């Protein structure tokens, strides 16, 4: 599992806990209901990164056309 995948799992757990009305601690940070938008934004960014890694296109900005 990549670092992005590990972080994504943690953000999914944090989002779930926040939606349940709980406070979540990750290291020295404390996330409460007010931080839900921040957690969701980071989760979405990590999902894109994990999907790119899974497809093997992390960092690629273009694709080669196949005209066959």
C-alpha cells in the first residue's frame, strides 16, 4: 500500500468519525465538525492521487495516441 493509500484510509476514517459527531486526533491536530470541508477536500485530492498511482500514470501529463 502506498503512502497516498495509507493517508486516504486515515482521511476516510476521520470523515466518518466527524460525520458521527466525534472529534478526531491525528498527531498534534484535532479535527472537529468545523473541519469537515477540509477533510473532504484532502480526501478527494488523495483519491485522485491513488487512482493515478493505480493506473500507473502518476505524474504523467499526456497519453500517447494509438492510431492502429
